[in-house]
C-alpha cells in the first residue's frame, strides 16, 4: 500500500515537473551550448527570404560555420562555442549584412529578426539626362 501512495504522488507531480522545465532557458536537448535563431526578411516587402547563406565566425579561434535559411526565411544555429562572434548574411541580389561583436553566453538563446535590402538602391537609377550631367 505504501508503494501505491508513492506512485500516486509521483504521477501527480509529473505535470509540475514539465512546467518547471518549460520555464528554463536551456535548450530542450539538455546541452548548454548557445543557440542562435531567427528569420530573414526583405527590407522593402517584409516577405521572408529563403536561401540566404549565414556565416558565423568565432572571434576567438576563427572557426566558421555556414547555414542557410529555409523556405520561410528561418534559421537555427545550434551548438556554437560561447564567446564573441560575427554573423554575415549573403544572397545574390541583396546587400551583404554583417554584424560583429555578438556575445554568446553558455546556456542562452539569441533571436534575430533581420531585414536585408536589395542591391538596387535609389542611387543606382539610370536616366540619360543624369548620365549627361555627370560629364
């Protein structure tokens, strides 16, 4: 009978343990490595951009890893060493995005929502009169 009481108490406490675990800031796989995640959108249309190459480089030991955004413009960079990193985003037709001195701490998650802009800016407008004025 005593074992049955212990079993009932443990079963009753199981939902509480899930609530405690849901509030923790560590990744669900139990690792303490930092995770970067986020999304990439077009700065003008605000639509997600798929196929953006994301390069993350450690300032400490110069290790670099490459990732690509999915069809919804989302990315996730799991298990990267803590420390200072640089993130570079590249895609043909868009300006290269670079962000330096991002500090990753052990057991934390960072979320970035990044807007990238087209290579075609207003200063690249071609008009014959403008061409004549340059000479």
